[in-house]
C-alpha cells in the first residue's frame, strides 16, 4: 500500500491553490473549486484558515521588497482563506492558466480572474508559479498527513489506462 501511495504521489505533480479572503467573502468557493474539478484535476487537501500576518509574510516572502507587500499581507490575513492542494498532469502550469494573469484587467475572459475579478489587489485566488514554489507553499500550508493519496474513480477516463 505504501508503495502504491509513493508511486501515485510520484506520478503527478501537485500545486498549492488558495482562495483569498475576497473570493471567500464573495461566495466564489464552489465556482473556483468546480473549475479545477471539472478540468480533471484531483483535490488532495483542503482547509479553511485565517492566516496570521506573520504567516502571510512567509507565504509572500519573495515579494517583500515590493511597495504593495504590506497591504497584500494585511489583506491575506484579514479573513478566511481556502487553502488547497490540487494534483494532476501539468497542474502547476495549467492551474496558472485557469487562474489567468495577475492583473484581472489583463486576464482573458474564461479565466478565473478574467471572469470574476476586476482589480489586481482583489484578484481572489493564488496559485504556485512553478515546481519549487509549489513544493515550498504546500509545505508551508499543510502537514504531510493532511495530503490524501487516493485513486479517483474517473482517473482512467481522464488519462486513459494504457
Ligand atoms: N499584487 C498587487 N499589486 C501588484 C502586483 C501584485 O496587489 O502590483 C498582489 C496580487 O494580489 C497578486 C499578489 O500580489 O496576486 C502576488 O503577486 P504575484 O506577482 O506573485 O502575482 P500572482 O502570482 O498572484 O499572479
Ligand atoms: Mg505569485
């Protein structure tokens, strides 16, 4: 069983996705989860948390020199966030595609930010921007035992079985 779990975990990549306080307060949790789920990605962890400001600063440490850093960290810690880990082939890069450009004014229609947000400071969702940040962010937000290894019923229909 352990071998199966390791094989499963090694096969597909994982990314960290968070619905920010604006997305939660606007009632967009199910809308956002649905877009990842319908695509064929697999939810392997989810929880609702109010991050401390210190935690928000850790999450956004790469941006600590930017003028919007303080406001951004205040905002992320201002209310509940839905923290998730999604798994699937190409999920890091394609997750960013589903999310759309950082500035919703530049996000394409059909993307989450393009369809559901208007300004950069309230762009409702976070997604890891590469394999290294995905690994670091999953580790920051989740304990290993909070990540669930399982075979989804639809996997063979999403990926094929030969
Ligand atoms: N942000 C902002 N003003 C800016 C650029 C970014 O408020 O001029 C915020 C925005 O919420 C963004 C977050 O900072 O989602 C992180 O910025 P990043 O460049 O990492 O964008 P993302 O990876 O979220 O698309
Ligand atoms: Mg980023």
